[in-house]
C-alpha cells in the first residue's frame, strides 16, 4: 500500500495484519481520485475531509497528499486507529488530522468542529452501513451543503443514498463498487 498521488506520492503506508480491515486498493484509490478530479471539480486544495470507517486512513491521507487541509478519521477498531496513527506520523501530518474512536453509524453531534465538504465511507461490505453513516453524519451536522460523498461497497450490494443526498455516479472496480453522491 502506498500514496498514489500528490505531495506524498509513492510513500508506503502501514498495512493491516488481520483480515478485519480491508483497505481500498491502490488502483481503486487512484481511480476514485481521478473521478473526483475530472467529474466533480477535483480541486482538493483546502478541503476538509471526513473519513468514515477509516481503516488504515488511506483515503483521507490520499486527500491530504493532494491538497486537503484537514482530515478527521473515524475508526472503531484499535488496530485501525493504530495504523492511522502510524501513517499520520510517518507522513508528518499530525497537525492536520484527528483520529476519533466512534461508531460511524452513530457519530453524534459535530459540536464545535467545522463541518466537512468531502466524505469517504468504506464500511464492512453488505450491511448497509454506508447509508447509515451518511444519514448519521447529516443528522449530526458534520456535512456542509453540497458535500461530496464517496461510498465503497461490494459490487453485489446495492447502495442507496439516504434522504437528502443525490446519486451522482457509480463505478465498478473488480468486486467493488464506488458510488458518489452529493448532499442536496
């Protein structure tokens, strides 16, 4: 696993030892960021990113490498939070990141944190957790109007954006489907 573009291009990322965490492949991550760049305005400069079910943090770290200003990683597992911490420290991004131990489907109120314009959700496949997490982020005030959201799911599963979101695009990468939607 490595960063595929931007400032940290080619830098390796710590990978999980267990099968409990399933990182987005380098190929799929590169494709996701190409779609964002060419179809949705693409300039990540200064973007605030929310990485739900963050795992290794690869999606949020890729966004930071490409110019995003800040990322909050939401990850419940100790292994995942440890990997994110290692990757953040390796890349020297401590001042631009925060790691929260939370259930992404019950994220709660944003509180005093400024809301986010770019959201990645890579939940365990086939359980409808992407929809639940986006609905919870919306209810908690985590998203700005027009926020772009990407949900990764098994190709065999059917992702449906929750109320308040418009479906923009869906792409298949092997056994994975990446869906983009926008908060209305």
